[in-house]
């Protein structure tokens, strides 16, 4: 409630005013133009100014332009063919992206985006030749969404490379790409991608409006963008999927979803997203349907096991001894005979230790992190049991819960499991099974109230859509999945004609 009031108060306050637009014209002399550019960029040391001829002046930011293209396609032609008009300069240059403008703000914007500015003396006009270069890493295997069967390539931090990967999977003129600039300071390029004829126009307009209405200084990563444009930013549950796999991204587009790619981020956003889809992996589409169904059920069972197993232990040992099997009471009592702490303190202590080991292993270098996780877990666990701080049974339960939390294919949903476990343990320690049921009802009500771009978060179970359930928890055979999920409200409801066979006839 406190965060909700703060958010409502912030939204009710007047929005941040946009900076005044600079409509100052381009000076017709080279000296005044250079002074205006230097003053606007605060006299940076990497601003290079070259005089190519008495009438031509070249300006660019070092390390932001491609030096080879600059020398071969701009400097060399202009030094050989001395021109005196902007039109002649444009005809001389062999650069693909070349424009001209007469406003100083346009020239500054092009300069910081990797363009070389060419000023012709006597004209209030400047030429922008975009020759930007960026250091990007090569395509590699996705680290957070690895799979055995399927493609082994992931997004990187280059927007152009990511768009080319998407167009490699979906070779269609219906693949729409809209570019939006976000960030008053960073001017981050954001691409809105969808398939015309499949994605709902209302959904596309909603996402586009949320992106264009953002009034922020900077945008660095796609995870920040997803939190800012989702339906409920105060919820711990993610409503949009972050993925580094182009095949999963394209599969979402083909289902009628909308994708967002942010320049400088290796994670793309897919929306809308239901709760059950966070437990689905792209590899499920490549496995045989019985195996994929078993794996999905295993992930969902691991979610409940990770959340409720430790609270069940705390509640049973604190209030409800009658639920413990009689054959299990004696070894359980012997295991806890030397433990001086109540079950709730014992469980919270081990949970915190597990989280410390997990966080330390994730932040340390790869080789050291694996060693710390394995050795630290064994040493601390063994020492804790021998010192009488915890019991063997609880140590097994905590380790099993931590292992089950890693089964979620989505890293964001795995973090949710790590967080909600602690308040449920507290409720189980104070009110037993009643506290567990109270936490379950609270989570269920919260999930029922959530939405993703206006679509029900618990779809297809609430509201019940039985036809969509065939590809939610259960992965049905591909010939039975002709219809796209109604969750995305697609314009084209069918992937293929269900009345025609999609497999070739046997000879």
C-alpha cells in the first residue's frame, strides 16, 4: 500500500518538462560553425576538426566513426574533387547513409550518433555522413537459456545484429519494425517488432504508446524498460519475458506477441506473458511431446516444492506433529535432539546461508564461483550439523528446495521463488498450516489480479480456456496445435489449416 500511494502521488505530479528545442540555424562560415559545435559539446578532446579545402570543413568524434570509411569514402574523394556546393559534395561521396540539414540541433544529434559533418563555406547547411562503428562481441551460445536440442546462438549487444537474427528466422515482408528513441540523455534506440496480420493492432498500439510516453533521462537495459511499461511495476512477479534466444523471441512473435529489442542489451522483451509460460522452455518444442509434457510438469512441481517444502517442515515441527508419520518421528527427534533453536530460526538461518553461497558463486569468476559453491556448501553444511546448529533432515530439505528453484527456465521467475519463500516460512512458524494457507490465498489472489498488457496473467486457467490448455502445462503433439492461443488476441487465429494434414503421406 505504501508503494502504491507513492506511485500514485508520483504519477499525479506534473511530468518533467522536456528541454527546449534548439532551432538555431547553421552558420554560413566555418569558424562560427566550429565554435557553435564546440560550445554545444562542451569542447571535448575527441572532437576532430579538419580543413579539407578553403571551403570544406570536416568534423567528427574520434573512436565513434569508422576510420577506414572516413579516409576512403569521405576525405580522399573530397581532396581530389574540390567542390563548392552541398549538392556537389553529396554527389561526390559514396556513403550509403548521407543527409543534410540546416538546424544546429540536427547536426549535433548526428555528430554524437557517429556521423561526420561536412560544412561548405557560404551555405547555411551541413551534410551528415553516417559512418558509425561500434565494438561488439561475436555471436555466442546463450548462457542463461542453454539447451541441448535446438539452435545455439543468442542475442548480443548490437541492435543491428539482433534485428538481422530475427529477420533470418522470419523471412517475411509482414515482419514490422518500428524504431523509437528513449532517454533524454542517452537517446537509446528501441525497436518494436511484431508480425502484421498476426499481432493484435490494439496490443501493438498499447506497447507503442507506453514506449513513446516514457519521460526518463536514461535507458541502459531492457530489464529496466520491461519493469517501466508492464501493468504492475510493484508486483514481484514479472509480466514480460526477458530472453536471449532469437528462436524463442520469434516463436513468441508467431504466436501474436509483441517484441522489444533495446540497443546495448543482449536480452529482448516478449509481451504479453502468462504465468505458466515462464515454466516453458524453447527446447520443449524440439522434444517429443510426452517428454516435453513430463519436463513441464516437473518444473511446475519443483516450483511448489521450492516454495512450500521448508514452510511445511517448520509448521509440522512447531504445531502439527500429528501429520508426521509415526515411523519418522524417532529419527526426526534424534536429528533435532542437539539443536537448541526453534524450527523457524533454524530454517531461516540455513536459507540465508544458501542465498549467501548462491550470490557469492554468481558474483565471483566462473571457476572460483563453482568451487566456492560446492566446497562452501559441503563444509558449512557438515560443520552446522556437527555443531548442533541444524539437523540433517532440514539440511536435505533446504538443499532440495534450492535445487528445485533452479528448474525455472526464466531467471526472473527463479528470483521470485527465492524471495517469496521467506515470508511463507515466517507465517508457517507463527501460525502453522493456517499461515501457509493464508500465504497461498494471498499469492493466488495477487496472481488473479495481475495482467500482462491487459491479458489475464493466469490464462488459460483463469478465465478457463480449455482449448489453450493443450499447449500450456501439457505440450500436445504439433498437429493438434493449429490454433494460436487466444491469450494474445491474434488477428490470424490459425497457424495452419486443421482440416488438412501437415505431414506427408506414407509411401
